C-alpha cells in the first residue's frame, strides 16, 4: 500500500531532477556567518546567490607608437541598457511560486489558499484543471529561458515544496513537543532536532498561493 508520505517523497524525487549546472558559483552563508563560494549548491534550505560570470571589458582604443588614440570610425556605438533588476526579481519570484503550485496541484491531496486567521478556501476538484492551465501559462511567461537560471528556479521550487512537506511539519511538531517543560528532553535531542529543521525545513511563508492539505487525501474514484 502506497502511503501519503510515499507519494509525497516520490513527488519530491521527481521534482529534484534537473540538468547539472556547469560553471556556476554559489555564494552562501552558514549558521556561524561564514561565507562560502562553491561550485555545487549548498544544503537544502540554505539561502544562496548564483554568481554570474562578469562581462568582458570592452577592447581598448588602438593607439599609435606615440601613445595618441586612434578613433575607430567603423565601430558602431550601441546604446547600453541597464537590466531592470526589480522586474527580474519579481518575475523570478512569480516563476518559483508557479512551479511550486504546479507540484502541489499534481498531488492527490486537497489544496487551499489561506485566508484571514485560520480560514481556508479549498479548490473545487472541477476547477483544478483550469487552475493548472493558468499556472502553466504563468510558468511559461515568467520562468527564464536560460538553462542554468531555470534549473535554479526549479530547485528553489523543490526546496519550497520540501519545506512544506509532511516530514517538515512533523519535524516542527516534534520540536515543539521536545521543548515543552513537562517533556524533560535532553538538550542534545533538542539541538539535533533544531539542526535537522534548519538544514531541511526553512521557515517559509507564502500568501495567495495554493497549499497542500496533506492530512486530507482525496479518495481515488
């Protein structure tokens, strides 16, 4: 019998398949504040930056033997454009959220959007195909065409999916139980549980996106 946890882990495994990144440098900071520069991604749940290769400087202006600059009349001077960083960041976030929600909607659990307080607005089964189509269009419109950037976006969506998985929810509940005064837990057990959550389950929050109610699995019809 395939349990809900098995299905979720299978979904995580499928989501983690991405092309290998070549020539990419990752900058990340560990829990002690030490910066690292590596050619492989940091542990899951660790914030990081992808360091792009610098642009090559323009060729120097030719000079004569006396050091006088020689104008190059045949060279076409093109206007330089400055990338819209704010727009790129906004599009990147929309891409990651779209990829994450598509993974959520592919499961056989009920999905919802959080409302005020503890309110939940569940998605009706008959509306799920249309929502998948809408998010597919959102993904195609916002995700990068660059293979390395797209691989990074897919991996971050997978990390978000992992952070909201049953394993992480249970790990947080276990930590709360260990920290209760009546539990009389050993400090080493609490530290070990905190370290696992830090490495695998970052504290993330998303507004306005579909989330999985993993406690409620739909019956297979």
